[in-house]
C-alpha cells in the first residue's frame, strides 16, 4: 500500500457492484482443488448488491447500515471512526484479526435486528501472501494475519452474506496453496513477524459449502485510498454530520478520514469495477488507477455525500436551506 493522491492518497482495498447491480467475473487460471472457490471450473455466482442501484439513500446514517468496515490501524486517519460511524457503519480498527472479527460476532449476536451482512476490508494484502492488520511497519509492532479460508470459517453462521477484499494483489490471496493456510515464511519483506498470530482455516473446513461470498477485483492490482477532510464537504453536509458551529461565534469541527477507491466505485456504481469470487492470480501486479482517476473518484465521493445530505436536510426542514454558509 502506498500514498499517491494530489490532495493526499494511500493504497488499500474495498468492494463494489457493477452498474447493473450484479457483478460476474472469473479468472481463467487452472486450479486443482475443486473444493476451493478459486477453481474456475466452478459456476460463476451473482455478487449481491451492497448498495442497490434501484434505490436512493435519503439519510447519511443509512449509507453504512448493516455494513462493517475493518481498517488496518496504520491506514486510518484520526477522524476515521467518527466519520464512518456518522455514516452508519460498524467501524473496526484493530491490529488483531481475532478482536476485529469478534466485534462482528458480538454485534450480530446481541443485535439481531441490526446485523452486519456486508464487510469491507481496508487492509494490507502483503503482496498477496496474507491479509494483514498492523499498527505500523516496526518489527515488533502489533500485527496479525488471516487466510481467506480462515476469514470465511470465522464468519460462518453469522448472517454475513458478503465480504469484500480489495487489498493489494488480492488475486494472489486466493491461490490454492494458501487459501486455507498461509505460508508463515514466504520470504517476502512485507511479511513481518506475526506478533498477534496467524489465523488459518481448520483442516476439515470446506469453503465450497460456505454461505458467505468472499469477493475481490477481477484483475489483481494495487489499491488506493484518498485522505480527505470533512471541510471539503458542503455546508449542508457538515451541518447534517453535526460538524457545523451551533452559534455564530463557534468553531466548526472537521474530521480527517481515509476512503478507498473501491468503496467509492461500489457506492457510486462505477461500471469500470468488476468483482469476482473465482480464480486467482500468481504474479504480483503494479497496475493501479492513475492519480487523476483517483482524484476524480474522490470528488465523486464528496458529491455523493453532499447529495445525500441535501436530501436529508430537505426532508427534515421542508426544503429550507441553512441561512449560513
């Protein structure tokens, strides 16, 4: 993961749906284990919508309804938690995969009326050698890894229908030899000591029977996130988010946040985004969206938030706009 945006950028992951609301894709790479979702001989499946194309969100707090976003701590910005929670997400930021997933277990057990059904991972891909959460690059930093199969097994039976992986080189995470159990010594400089452990799937676990779909970009590549500030949003959006001063002499608060290209592409139904649950990639890729493309996506995200906030404000105030800018 790396930084690249003109206004501030970082690399990462996400999830999305094509313009039709359903994304079908497949990597045509031979796989020997027919029990693995990575086997291209298996039938392609429809990827369920996270944000329906035929519906319009009327409130900012409904954007993340029934969704969780998991951030590696070293990717997060100081205002991440408050920003995503204001948008309705269950926000999780931890270097321990066990603690991160336990928050979803607890949410779905104790709040069956508000279960998480979609999870978006904003994590490291470790050059395709394992999903990594960490506090930083120091050798002794808090850090853990999980395999795709291990992730599936931990989330089984929780009513989670979709988990989106957009980490760098995510296609390599689906390789049969590491799908269930990671290689703890891959010889990759990014695979740093697992100070908080590695979670693999159990030997008897069969991912082909999973009711949860794990998806990624159809073409494995580098992922990017933009660092933004709520001061870039419209006055109405800042007001709806509770970030405007309540008195004329007050000082407006702002939140710095990170948002991935993939999440934006999904939210805005970018037709360029294609997801898959099948196949895998062997080679590392340096492909990525250009800096201009990333910046354009970020501007689309700001516009989307502004539009939803305007609708919410009009419903609450009968079309009346704030008198202050």
